C-alpha cells in the first residue's frame, strides 16, 4: 500500500513538474522607445513587467507595450489553464540620447524617447477654470505644473473640485475631449487616479501627456504624446522666493495656518463583496479595473488599490486568480495616506501621515488630514496637564495633525494606527533633540494619551520623521518638545498611569540621593521582621519533621 501511495505521489510530482500546456506566443520589437508587440493564438490575460517593476495588464490576442528604458521586459499570458512566458531584452538605439525638443537648458532621454526637461520651482501659479471662471492656486511641482511649465496651451474644468480637489483637463494644444476620447497623463509609467493639479512630482520624474482614443487605449498607440521630465528647484524659478503661503501640494489647500488634504476611500471599478458563512469574499475583475483607469497591483495575497493619494491594501486568505478575476476571503484591511506637507510660520517644513487598520471595507468614505499651525487653548492646556502627570513640561508645540474619518468610527470601524509626524532637524535640535520629541493623542472623548515616540529616519526633504502607535484610532495628534518639570509631584509608584506609563515619570534614579520617608523606612523594617519570622518557622518545621 505504501509503495502504491509513493508511486502515485511521484507520478503527481512529475506531472506538476512537467510544463503546462502553453499558448502560442510571438513577440516583436525590443528597443527602448519602440513598441513591443505580443501576438497569441487565443484571447488571454497578458501581464507586462519591465525590470521587475509595476505590472501592466492587457487582454486579447494582441497587445503592445512601450518600454521607455533598457533592461528585460517579462511578458506572461494566461488563458483556460494554459500559459506562455517570454523575456524580451530591451536595448537602447545608439545615438538616441539627448534632448531633441529644442527646449534648451539641458534635456535627456530614457531609451529612445526624447524628453523635454521642465524646471519646476516651489511656488504656485494661477489656473482659471474654463467653465466657471474661478481661479485656483496650483503647485508648480505637479503634473499640471509640468504641462504649464512646458508652455503648452490647455484648459481646465472645476466641476469636481469641491468634492475631490481636482481640476479636470478639457483640452491640450486646442484639442478638446469628446466622448470616450480625451487627454490622459502618466507619472513614471503609472496612471494616477487623481487630478493632475494634485499629483506632485519629484526631481527626475517622467510625465507623459497623451491623447487617448478611449478609456482602454494606452499611450503606446497614441499619435499625440508630450514627454516631460521634471527638474525640481527649492526656490521659485519665477519670483526667486520660497514657497508661497497658499501653496497647494499634493491636493492640499492651505489657508490661515491650516493645511487640509482630502482622501476618498472606496472600492475600484470591477470589485464586489459577498458575505459568506466563513467570511467576506472579495472579488476584483482586473479588466474592468484597468479599463476604468484604476491603479491596482497585487503582491502575493495583498491587493493594493491606490486612489487619490491613499492606498488601501486588502490581504486575502485562500487567494485565487481565474483569468482576469482575483478572489479571496478578506483577512486584513489597511489604509495609508500620502504625506500632507506644509510650510508653517516659525516651524518650517512639516509633514504628517498615517497607516491604519480597518475592520470593514470602506465604501465612499471620506477622510481629511489637516495640519495645524495653532492648536486650541483647550488642547494646549490638556496636553500640558498630561505631560505634568508624568513629571514633564511641554517646552514647545511643533504642530498638530487632525484626522476626520467621515462615516468611519474609531474602535468600531478603525483599529490601531501608526502615526508619523515630520519636522525639520533644526527645529528638533533647538528644542532638546530627538529624545525630547513626543506625539500626544487627543482621543474622541477628549482625554490625552502620551504615546511612545521614536525617530524612524528622514524623508526625501530631510525632515526628521517621528512615529507613534495609536491604539485608539484617529483624531487629533500633536508633536511637542518635552522638558523636565521643575515643580509639581510626579505620579506615585503603583498608580495605574505609572504602571502603564509610556513616558518615565520624573524623579531620581535607583541610586537616588533623597532620604527614605518614615513610611517607607517603617515598611522596610516590617518586611525584615516578616522575613526573619518566616525563616525561623521554616527552620523549626524542618527540625520537627526530622
């Protein structure tokens, strides 16, 4: 019987090891800047992945991909249990480097594509909506800022601005949108699901504007493409000054010492939820999501959906992929917002962001993150009182970050969160160094939590990032500098706050110099008597037992 089972096992192993039936695949092309085409003998789900980067999906019997750099393009196709794979070596055409756009000031190319370099300062420019006549301040360091800096004519619509903070592109170079055709853009090969006025760009980012004949069209087949490469400067290239007070960054609106960014949580097109006895089943049709321009990737059992500067990750149990459809039982849901940044008076550049666990799948749930230059006197007083309970004093407040979660409730819908607040190294050093920095949390009931705070590194702008775990969800967080309290009584040993303290109360160390109190001295004497009596009793008991 054992031999029979072993034989069957070996047979299964060899069967699994043997190559599965493969589709017939042919590829053509292999030069950066030129289309690589794949042709199949049957409709299939196709995945392009350049140098192991973000996968790009397509479907059908023929698909194209335009590599903009050299390396290896991996192509996989799946249909009806059959599969095919090809690795295309993408090379660079000799003599293809250089900027042929005539823009001056230096240019470059990625592979065989000529990119026009545009210099983006740190100020803002004014855009007038074509439909309403209203004016908006837009950060120069955005995808729309790059288009504006290139001197290309365009018009915008503000119909969605109140809800999403986004300006919709109506026309570029006089070519207007119509029906399913219109202008789209990519940043580093990814199509952001947000308005170009809210998509910030970094130094060296590649921005592509292209005419799309339909929502499913790609820029590889477009006959009207604008290639731009961002060069970021820290000084406003126009005025020679720093950031303006009402600069809009990454969808942020700054007014009167507060900077607010709005996020919208929701499922992408093609996603469905089904409630079963063993859990909630999540399904996603990739073809529908891609056709709608959704930014969806998956890593192992994690489905990552990025929309309007917020990423939602759904971890699935019993993960399956059947053609274009991904399914699984929801195991964990996590959201992460992109950093909200601002330049606050007297503080400098700051940033705030967080990652939080959710207990439910959000459907059209709005979230706002507001950076506060000033916090209310009531909150200041409560924070000072909380610090005093630990024998500390607050020497200075840096800034606050207030999170509103719309229809999501802490504890019921939102679990623990990792909160990160960043400030300049100069401010940190001026206020006691990294060890003095603490994040305080004002909970929904108004109480103040002192959170364990750690400096976890620096961001791209050189700001020092301080991180805390908030066990009680999201609301108002304050970054402050602490010092030792010169007056007042620290918490007594054994009190609940001392037992669970996240900050050590003030007082002398174990080798302190203060004389013991009479109560403590009497207690020690009583303890000694008890130990002696217990010892004598034990000695007598042993002697008697003998």
